[in-house]
C-alpha cells in the first residue's frame, strides 16, 4: 500500500519530466532545433554515461564535490551557531535581523573578485563563496526555529534542574532540527549552483572548468554533461536531506 502510494505521488512529476524530454528529443530529430546549438537528450545521455568511465572527468567531479562539501560544512556550522546564539540573546537578535535584511538579498557572486584577490585562485575562494551563499537560508531557518520553540519546554527543563547548555542539546536542537534541515536543503541547492558558477568564472579544474572548456571548443553536447551531473548531485542531496527531515520530525 505504501509503495503504490509512493509511486502515485511521484508519477505526475516523472511524467512531466519525461514529457519535456520527449518534446525536446522530437524537436531536435525533426530539425526544429539545431543539434549544434541544443543537442538532443539522447546524445547528452550517451555522453553522460561515458563521463563515468573517464577517470579524468571523474577526478574533476571529485574536485567539485570536495569544494561543495567543504563550503556546505562551513555554512552549516556558521548558520546553526550564529542562528542559535542570536536567537537566545535579545541584544543580538535585532542586529542580526537587520544584517540579514541587508545582506541576504545581495548577489554574493559580486564579492567573488575580492575573494580571489584575498584568498588566491585555488580552492579557498570557491569554498568561501559556497559557504557565504549557502549560510543565509540555514541561518534564517535556525534563527526562526529557535525563536518559535515552545517556552513551556524550556521552563519545564529549567524546573527539572537542566542547565541552559544542557537544555540547548536536549530541548532546543531536537525541536529545531526539522526546520534546520529544511534550511540546509535550500543551502545545498544554492551551493550546487554557486560552486559550478565559481569554477566557470575562475578555475583550472572542476566541472565548471569542464563546461567552459567544452563551450569554447563548441562541443555543445559535452557542455551539457556537467550541468546534468550537477543537477543529479543536487537532486540526490535534496532527497537525502528531505528523508533526514522526515525522520527528525517523527523522532
């Protein structure tokens, strides 16, 4: 019963994706779209499968994933710590609200040249850009979740002799975990976009560099492969985090 319900709930989404791919493939085969400009999905799929047998390209994927993982780790640590600290102290909560309102809407890619000049052209500026961009949704989710924790839970914990630090781990974090994971889901998707963009702008390796190299030599099919691979990475991350959020909500 659960399996059939799962399939039924996912079927509309799968059908919509298949419809787009079939229309795209048909348009290319009928000549409505020039394959040199927009290759058919079948050609991209063949090249994507070949990608996983190429050790050099797999190494580029590994470099991108390392940068993404490092950036997300920093974003999660900073977002959760700052969000909890600011929400627990009234003197800092108002300041943080103003800073979030000012800084969150800014395109962080605008500071990438400054990061390159400050941190060099290797991994550090790309990791920093991912961390900065992915931190804000995690920070906002944590900040709001802690502020919405039922005060009675904290009063009960204090009445039982639970220290403030122990209440943080026993009461606040468990209550906020589903919301924090939701913020991490948003941050992970943003991180996938940002790491690819950073590598496209200034890098000698990684999937972004592979994409730019393919576009410069007019290999349009190869150009779409890093996009597909990164989409699959983001999709997998999002689904894994969604599963973690459901488990945290039912603990």
